[in-house]
């Protein structure tokens, strides 16, 4: 039974996602024994690193002309070398052992992080960043932490995601209300795809432990502050990561690309 982690890393004009990917890979290797890693990238961002077991270079880059590289994410199912895959985003860090997750996840075809958590480890269900979701009755799922296995149900989901991505301009104008994303936002694409295959959320799995810590000001309740990082002062002591007086014990989606350098 092969299992591992996969994410996409395509550099743009402002961010070196390969560098972030290496730091994520190193953190997974540090904490987990089940730690096989595959990173999907493009020809310009091709790399090798001891912490990354498989680097796959896209044969066709559908986001080559895009400022935001979202258009290839639906290919995760086709590209993963694993039977069981946890899909992530490159601007994350591992902070605890999660080997035990697999014993729960492998029983299902698809599992998403439903909602997210703030730095106090509280579940946050609604944020101003996602006003599009309740307006369009989309499930509040995050692609940044999701699991899928090789199955017909998962393939059906990714087939829907592919069709939405390839027809994004028509989809955002005719199927979504107040969607102004120029490029196919992966969270929106995946939420719409899931709504299509499971409109009543009958098969939606919501594990309380399968949620990441999302480091956005409104998620943390710190949107009134000029700089939440000056308040929380992210710092590390040996392998422990702290935000304010709270030790981080979840997958941390730090979002602020520069801050990752500060705490690494």
C-alpha cells in the first residue's frame, strides 16, 4: 500500500515555491516515518533535493501564462505516484507526528479539511475571505489539506475539477455568483466539483483533527491590527513552533511567504 504527500510548486515573479517546498518536505521528514513526498513542478522550476522523493515535471503547463499557478491542480489524481495521497500546499509546515492519520484516511475515497483553525486552535467556519462560499452554497472545504485514494469516486471528483478548470471563464460567469477570480482558484474549483458529485454532502467526511492552522489575520481575529506577526511574534525553540503563547501542534499554513524565512 503506497502512501505519500503531494503538492504543486511553480515559481512566479514574486515567490520561490521550490524553496518553500523544500522546507515543507524537510518538516514532514523530521516528524513522520511515513514520509514519501512527490512535488509537481514545471520545466522552469525543476529541482532536486534529498527530502523530495519524486519530482514530476508537467508535460503540459496549463498555467504557463497565468500570474497565479492554479490551473494544473486538478491533475493531482493523474500525477500522484501513490495509491493513497495527502495533497498539500507548498507554504505549509509540519509541526507534529501524523503517521496515525493514515489508519483513518485510507478507509475513505476523499477527505477534506472542512473549515480551518486559528492560532488558538479554535475551529473557524466563516471568514471574509470566503464570502463566495455561502453565497453559492459551496461546502467549506480546503484543498490545502485533503486526502484521496485511487478510486472511481475520487477520479469522478477530479474529472469534474478538470472540466471546471478548463471552462473557467464560462463557469465563473454562469455558474457562480459574484466570482471575480480571473484564474481558476483551486479552493473554489474543488468546492464546486464536490457540490456537483455530492450535492447534499452525504459523503463529506469532517474529522476534527484533519484541519490545518490558517495564519490569516481574519482567521486569527487580528484583522484590525496592522501586522499580526508583530503581535503573535512567530518563533521556534528547537523543534517547537510558537504563535504568541500557543505552541502550534497542527499543520501550519503560514501563508505569509516571508515569515517562513523568519522562523526557519
